[in-house]
């Protein structure tokens, strides 16, 4: 998915806040809603509640748009607001368990071969499992950087940690993911097809 630039989001935000532009608000919603939902659900482990919290936030933005002209970085503002809403939710309902539901929508190669399709499904299920076992803070940092395209300093500001701590979390994530993927490939390389084995090895390097 192509990263949405901060400049683009700021232009939409200004159209909403300064010109009451409903079309720009709809674009802002559709471009950020999914990732905000994932971020919220990662914290509170309740998909329905996450949808309600994020929807309430967008309603608040539209209803109070005239007072939000001071916001310079809409992405950071919205993520910060979702984080605060999520923490307030946890205080109220005490849902402290973390569970990640990563969508298996990444198409790495085009193939209708049943064995290859099965291998691919198994491989991405393994990736999901590995990422889900990351420590909570490391998981949040990893998803904000890798899925939402945020810079280290943006993540640091959002989570109230230093950029060096963000870097440490990313290093931990890379080490755990690449190590477990390598173990998976090495253990099952006799069973996996040569084409898939090469693919898996390359992906493990990128992680």
C-alpha cells in the first residue's frame, strides 16, 4: 500500500477545517480509518469497541472542525487521540490482553498450484503468529513504522518514548521475526518447493 504523505493529509485537513469540505473529510476518513482501527484494536483487543472509538473520533473532528485549524500534523493528532481513547477504554473496562488480527491480504506471487498456495498460506500464517508474539510495545512500534509508514521521531512523540527506544524496539522485532522465519525455512526446506523456499528466504532477509 502506498504511503500517504503528511503534506497530502494536511491539505485534506485544511480543506475540512477551513472550508467545510465534506469530500475531503470522506477522503481523510477512507485513507486513515483502517490503520487507526488496527492501531486501536491492537491496544484494546476489541474490534467492535475500536470501530466505535475511531468513528466517534471522526465525528468529533467534523463537529469541531472550526476549532482544529491549529493542527499541523493530522496523522499524529489522530493517532494520539486514538491512543488516549484506547487508554481511557482500558481504564473503564480493564481489557488488558493483547491480540493481533493481521489480515492475510499480501499477494507475493501469482500461482494456482495447490501446493504453492498451501505453502504461501502456511508461511503467512507463520508470519502472523510471529508478529503477534512480539512484546506489546514492540508490536505497537513495529506496526506504526512498517504498516503506517510513520517516521521514528513521529512514533517516539506519539508513544512518549525516545527515538533511540523506537530504534531498539525495531531491532528487537527484526531479530525475532528474521530468526523465527529462518528456523521455519530451515526446518521445512525439504518439504517446501524450491521456488517457495527461495521466496521465504528473501522475505526473511527483508524482515
